[in-house]
């Protein structure tokens, strides 16, 4: 009991001790992972001039940009594009705030008026912009479509941002004048001419093998030119690729299967009844191709001209009679068997005009589309009725009703275009009808009122049915590739990667200087997982890992890690070696030359004295020697008849003599030249100013740390 009383008396003391212990444990963990002191490291993609770009906001913009870019753009490409946009916006907003540049509400209205002045939905009966219609449109969006209203808000923001950028750069350009003094200098750089005689002792006269460059020479050059050799953190890897490709046996099996459809079959390989009618005898070709043969390319009932057939087999297929079959033939990753189903004469090009009436849910329908499919069809039919009795109203109806912005400004017209340019239903109407036909056609975009205005050059077209089999490896082949990759991974993990690959006759491919945000790798294309692994904190030099890639596997080894800083001597050698060799060759040439005249130098070096006339500073090129700015600059520093000392140029060591100096013609006024200088400055302002602002900005890039790619 006495002990319990003592514990109770000291309970506050014990609580404090326990609390301090827990607190020290938490602090220790935080110091081990200092970034855990704040959630910022996990939620902020970047901080630019003190402004955070949050992960959520950034990824939302990436997602929207990906939808807009479509499937052909990779996630990394889109992400980098959004990154550059975000950096630019943040950098420029810092400038706007410091200068107090804003766009007020009335300015936004003026911007909208300018941007939408040609949009029919915002014009009144007199063809003038009507702000009331704009207000009504925005109010309707706000009430009926949250997504549409948000898109409108984003549109206004973009207009405002564009205006701010325009105002800023206009202010910069206003200060970029070309003075008369600059105009005079520009005129003289172009107009001052000098005629010279020269002797060039080319660096190429000394063999590279005679010039020794040490590692310390390269290291010293790097340290003397640090800014040129700053590099990001990078990785070197090497890999062996195991490709799942069809073997000769696989291809033979695919061809044998297709022969079954050419010849037909009554029983299968096991002797069981399995009737397959020969392709040439089939009447329902679509069902046969899609269902019975289960073709990897589905039936297409469109007619095609010879130019649309596979080039190397076009003659063979085009010249078949109806019902005849050609194949098997290998084309575009498939083995195919083709049959001519029908032949007819079709115009090769047509000219039409149309009115597009969209409906809710139609492809590319804008948020302001309110008609249902039934209502849109009724509208199209009513317009067609009017047009049948009065085609002169066509262009008026285009302006008032058509949503196809690609043709509205041309009276709804699509000038001469080839067969199969438009979507199938549109194409069939314009090429299977005749000039003058007028009708309504439904496509994925809505209802089109189409008038055929002309057709040209009817010629033979064929309807071709094709049974296709993808040329792909069999299960047996895929299993073998998997075993080969697995065995190599195990053996390379125990021994030397290069030696094991050489023993098994596998090709090792090195990939050096991979950056943390790289995506594409030679030989395997877009492989972010490999890059992420190489930069993972747990990956060590020598580690090996297998990756599934399209069409096979990659066994990769991490060869080296390079920290950010100066380029290593090894990596810089290819770039620095020619520069240092040139410097050493110039020194050798200088040491062996004692001549003081052009003629003596030419004789000693077994070369000739050459001439170059009309040389100017604006374009410092010497006839017969190439671009030599240092040599040309030296020439303008000499007097007529004066001979230079030796000059180290870009392509050799030179001695020159000025024969004649012709000054530029004196002008009464240099304003024209000054104007040219101003235009040059102005045209370069946008890119140069932004690049300077970006370089000066404080940019903290956390994309790699938070693994958003």
C-alpha cells in the first residue's frame, strides 16, 4: 500500500517522463525524415517564387490536357507540357503582381466582345455583338451545366491571362528602341568592308595521334568552364531485351489455318466432322469473316480504289473477278486472305455543302446544344423541306443553324475532296448519289442536310472482304522467351551481366545519362517504370530487375549513379577533347613558325597566300577558310598594308595582311537602320525576356520526389 501511495504522489512526474519519452521518439523519427515535418513535400509539386503548385491542382490539369491531347500523347509528354505552362504562369504572375498589372471586369467584357464578335449566337438582328445575349448564355450555363460553366470560367481566366501577358510584353517592347547610334553601328557592321591576303595553317595538318591530352587537362578545362558542364542527377543502365515474336513455325501454322478457309474443310485434324465452306463459295461474307473465321480485322463494306489496297499486292487483288480469292499474303503484321465481293464505278472526288444539326450526346456537340435526337431530326427535315423548294436559302441556313465551324465560313461547303474522306454515312451519300441530290443523313456528329454540288472522274472501285490473322507468337514460343529471360536474370544476378549475355549470345544495350524525368529509352520506347526503378532510393549499383515491356521482357542492370554537379571527365571527354587538341595544335604551330611575312609563312608551311575580298563584321566569313570571327575582327583593327601577328582561329592559325579598307557609305540619317535594330529586339523580346525571368526565378521542382509520373 505504501508503494501505491508513493506512485500516486509521483503520478504527475511519471506522466511527464512518459510524455517526454514519446516526444523524443517522434522528434527522432521526424529528424530521420525531415520532410515529414510538413505535409508540403507530399502535396506540393513545385514552389515557384514562393507560390505553391499543389499536387491535386496539377494532376487535374494533366488529366484535362491528356483528354485533349488524345491517346497519341504519352502521360509524361502531357505532364511536361503542363509543367512548362504552370512554370510560365507562376513566373509571369510574379511580374504582374510586382508591377501591379491587372485586368478589370470591364476589360474582360471588352476582351470577350472582341473574341466573340463573329460568333452567331451572340449577334443581334443587325449582325452586331449583343452583350445581353452573352449574359443570357452565361446565366443559362450556370443553371444547366456545372461543367459547362466551369469551362466558361476557365475560358475567361485564359483570356485574362493572355491579356496580362500581352500588356507586360508590350511594356517591355515599348522600351526596346533602336537609337540612331545603334542604327549607325548596324549600318557600319554591314557596310565596312576589308580586302585581305592571308595564310592559313590548318589544324588538320597535325595528326590527332601526335597530340596528347591528359585527364587533368580535361578536368582543368571543365573547372575553368563550370557553367557549360553543369549536369543533372543521372543514371547509367544496360539491358538485354527478350522479344516475343512469332517463330517460323508459328507463321507456318497461321498460314495453314488460313488455307483452311481458302480450300474449305469437312473434317478437322482429329477426324471429326467440322464443315467449313471455302471462302470463294460464301454468300454472307460479313458473317463468315466476323463469326466463322473470327478475323482479327472486322468486315468493312466500303469500296476502295486501287491506291488504297496494300501496295505490293494491289495489282493481284484489284484484278480479281468478283468472288475470286487471293492469299495468304503477309501485310502490316498480319497474314491475310482477300476476296473481291463487288465491283462498281465510283467518282474519285466530290464537292458538297452541308448544314450540321447536332443533338445532345452527339460527338463534338457543344455544351449549349439543347435539342434531343428527335428534335434535331425534326429541325433537319423541316429545313430540307424549305430547301427543296428554294435552295437559295442554303447559305442563310448554314449561318443560322450549322454547328460545323470548319465549313460555316465557306457557306457550309467542302470543296473537292477524295472518296472515303468523310465519315461513312456522309461518304456514301455524296459518292453513291448524283450531282444535285439533296437529303438528310445521320452521322455520329448529328443530322446533316447535304447537297451534292459536283462529282469527278468515275473509275473502278472494289469491295474487298479480308480474313486476317495477327502474326503473333504461339504459347510455346512465349513460354520459351519467358524461360530464357528468367534464366538470364538468375544467372546474371550470380555472375557478370556482360559475360553471361555474351556467353548466351544476347545483345547488351547500354543507356547512359538517364535523367529522373526521362521517359523514352532507345530500343524499348516509353518505359517510365525502368527510369523510376533506376532512381529509386533502394536501387543500388549492380542491381538487376526484370520488366514487362510491350512484346517481351527487359532484364536491366543499374550500372552507375551520377549526382548533380559537374560532368565527369569520362562523360565530358568527347566534347572537350577536340577543343583542347585544337588549343595544343595551335601552340605547336606557333612554336614552329618564325616567318614574319605571308610569303615566308606560305613557303615554310608549303601552302599558298590566298585572298578574301569584301569581308565584313556582320557576317565574319573568309572565302576559302569559313567562319572566322576572331580573324575578321583582327583585320578591322589593322591599317591598310599592315600585317598581323599569328592569330588562333576556329579552323587554323592565320597571318593576315590588309590590302584595302572600304568604309560604309555615310548616310544623312540612320533611322532606317535604327528601325531594323528595333524590330530585331522586339521580335526576340518574348522568348528572351521570359527565359531570363525563368532563369532568375526560385524554382523548387518536387515532381520526382512525390512520384507523380
